[in-house]
């Protein structure tokens, strides 16, 4: 049995957290024994993991005292479990895990990276400084892999690409949220985005695009699902632009997929990205998209077939892309049908299988003797 310890910064609802849940809950339990440590305590994902019978240790590091004893405590927990593999997610867990993992003598250390960090350069520096402590880094798309190679300096042979996966049955079972429940008319052209309310997502450019679009098409509405540190600032900006009748902040909602399914068009205005799960889900639900060409968006949206890709930070191009599809409903419908095909490519089954293969191949290549003894138990 291969023991895998997963270390993640938090277990709130998010792309990395959901990906961890899908991975650990679908692993072949005859071959792999997973455990999860969350640095910042429990979130909603912790409950889902526990329902699957997966042990979750919520560290809950909040105070200075916690951080003082944290490295030694994590070291003790890691040594006690004696994992064959330490697999980490998100920056703080990635950096901490590399050091603790090596000190604890973990045979194999893997980091998963989801984003092309453009703003926090100190993240890049620390990751570059600790890059030799990992055995493999899993990138969520080709764009992130190229970025990590060029900006962080990680060797090609240490990088792998494994795309996120979706549950086809879950997607097919989604029913659109009623327009009445959302407070929107059936005749309104409904655009939506799922976004943390932070600088990275480029929402001020989307507001400018909506200002342009609403001048010619007053009956258009943008729904914004998500929360973040810039929420109040962005809401104030909408008021200043007199767009209260065209933009609604829905905040965090558990029924994200039904809301997405009710849209006419999905939009993503990010200035930098990794591989946005919400965009992947929107396409799988048959919603055409207008997105900025950053990170792995071009690996999800097929330009001119399932959506339109525009330049980041260009409100006029963003408005133009949305207007083009708003005016051409036949093309909009055609793109929606094309978008659904993505569900046959990005599946949980494929994602889990590729992780399992990587785990076994890495142990075999780097620690042949150790893996040979484990292999007897896996047959």
C-alpha cells in the first residue's frame, strides 16, 4: 500500500481544494492510502473528504504562537504517518512541504501548481530557491508548465502536465437556475462570471466593457459570483459607473453550477490565470465564453468554435466579443453545442489515472528498491 500525505493551505471551496477532493476520493484504495493536512483548519471540502472516509488533520494555524510551533508539529505528524509520497497544493503548503518533507525523510515530494503568479514575485523567488527539494511538479496546463520552466527555472524533466477533471454525470444532472430566482427577466441577455474579487481577475476592465455594451443593449445583465478582499471597492466602482441595473454581485453561492447553466454567455476578464475551473465547467455545461488569452484559457476555449479569446486589459475588445455573440444567437447556440464536447476530454477518471501512474512511475524510477517491496502488496 502506497501511503500518500496531501498537504494543502486550506480546504475552503476553490479550484485546488475541489481538485484535491476529486483526486483523493477516486484513488484506487487497494493501492493508495491517502491522508490530508490543511494548514488553516477545516473548510467545506474537509466535510466532503471525511464522508469519503479520508482522514483530515486541520492544523488551524492562525496565531503567531501557532506558526512558532508549526514546523516542528508538522514534522512530527509527517514522521508519524511515514508517507511514501508527500503531495502539496497551493503556495504556502508547497513551500513548507518541501522543507518539512525532506527533513522528515519522505522518499518522494510532489508539488501541484495552478497559477502563473505575476504579482507576488517573492513567491517565485522562494519557489526557485526550493525547487531542488521536489521530485516532480505537476502543472495544471501547458501554459503553467512553460511559465514554471522559464520564470522559476524548474528543469523540464521535473515538470508534468495533468489537467483538471470533471464528473460527467454531475455535469449532465445540472438543471439551470430559474431567471425569476435570480431576479432577471427571461428576455434579458444574461452574462456571468465566477471570480475571486481580486486584482488578478481584471474586473474593472469587465465593468468598462459592460458600460460599452449596455449603451447599445440596455437589457443586458452581468452576474458576478464570488467573494474577495476587493468586494466593497468593486461594488463602489459599479455605483460610480451607474451600472447597478446591469451588474449584480451574487457573492459566494453553493449553487454555482445551476447559475452558470442559466447564462447565455460566460466571461472571464483575468489579467493572469492558471487553468480556471469555472470556465471549464461553463464550457462543459454548453455555455459559450468570451475570455482573455491568459494562462490556460486557450487550452479550454477553442477560438471561434466554443468561444472568443481577446487581449487581457482591453475593455473594447472584451465588449466587442460579447456584443458579437449577443447579436448572433445562431452562432451563440452553435458555440454552446461545440463547448459541450469538452466533457469527453477533461474527466475525473483521466485525471486520477494520470496521477496514479505518475505516483507509481516516480517511485519506481527514483526509489526502485522501496517500490519493489510495495509492488508485492499492490498485486
